[in-house]
């Protein structure tokens, strides 16, 4: 799916307060600047997969960019892990 769409990320920047931003490209054309509340290049790949799936279902990128009310980012995930408060590594 992604290969056919030619999705890619350029200008990847790890944000000082956490999270990562990148430019979403499709077939070499700049589509949108994306900002994630979680860090890590694997999350950029996850985001690209979500963009590809949304595109295939006809969901506009503006909807993909909307934050989920169920996601609180990395800090919430760390607090829930095992029901204990652990620092994230």
C-alpha cells in the first residue's frame, strides 16, 4: 500500500519537549507537516502507515492529524504500564 502511494517522511525533527515532527510526502510531493506527541522514528513509521490506511479509505489528512481523545502520549502510557509509575526509557 505505502509503496504504491509513495508515502515518505522528510525533515524529521525530534522536538525538545518530546514528540517528533515530519513532513509527509506522497509521490515526491509535500502534503502536510505532521507533529506527533510521542517520540521515536518507529512512531513516524506508524504514522505513515495510518496515513496510508486513511488514504485508502478516503479519509482526508486533516482528520488523520486530529488528536485522538484516547491518546495522552508517551507519559500516560508509562504511567499505565503495570499499574505502576515507572520512568520511560
